């Protein structure tokens, strides 16, 4: 069996799952006239293409591909699903992203940010490891390399905020919050990246012992 065929079989379940929920999200966004999430669906398609390109070069693990797909699902659900009137929310839109999991302390949005950029740290680590090994080196999760992976993920987190800013310029009404919300998004990204880097270090250390 060729590597290409084996890779296609590995990607197929993830692709079917991802495009299924994107199709459902597209139907919901069109039905509700949600221009913001129509924009985000286009962004998602671009990101899927980018992940495919990275995977062809790096050979991302199946686990990280599923984690990325789940992140996309959490994002689509966050902006398109509404919550009951009795649930605590941070704005009038009442979408899942505004839900307080711990009132006044922790929102669904912040959990998704921490999770997503933790996964991004994992992706960046796999990319760094592949680049080192292609050059004949041995990639071990040193403090320096893990800081680089986490810093790269935080850079992608900042790019995400730029994408949200563009959404506010293109769409009259969005669920993008103000400066304070952006600050908490970045803090959540940092928490997720730190947890992921620590988990990678511990996992690789156990595997080596």
C-alpha cells in the first residue's frame, strides 16, 4: 500500500466529520442571515487547506487532526447555537460563546480559546520535530523548543484576533467583544499553550524512560 493511499484513509474519517458539521453550520448561518459565521466558514475552509498542506509535509498525528476538527466544531457551535433564557450569558446575543460556565469568572469562549491554542501548540511542536528530524537531528522537547512551539501558537492566537477584527469591519453586527474580551482571549490562549507544552514535555519524558 502506498503512503498516499494510507494517508488518504487516515484523513477520510476526519474530513467526513469536519465537512458534515461545516455543512450543517452553513445551513444554520444562511437560515439566520449570520454574515459573521459565513465569513468564519470561509476562514475555516482556508485553514483546512493549510492543515492539509502542513500534514503532507509534517505528517501530523491522527490525534492532533481530530483535536483540530473538534476545535472547529466547538467554534461553529459557539457562534450558532443559542442557550436557554435562564442560562447566564455575557451579552444579549445569547449564543453559546457568551455562556458563563462560572458566572462572572469563566466563559465557554475562554475554554475554547485555551483548548484551541493548546492544540495549536501541539501542531507547532510536531512541525518543529519534523523539521529537525528531516535534517538528521534528534528532536527532544527541551525548554527552548517547547517555548518556541508555545510562542508560535500564541502568534497564531494573535492572528486569530486580527481575523476577528476583520470580521467587525466587514459585518455590521458581530459577537466579537471589546478590548477586555480580547485580553481574556489572549490570557486563555497562554493558559492553553502552557498546559499543552507541559503535557508534551511529560509525555515525551515518560516515553523516553
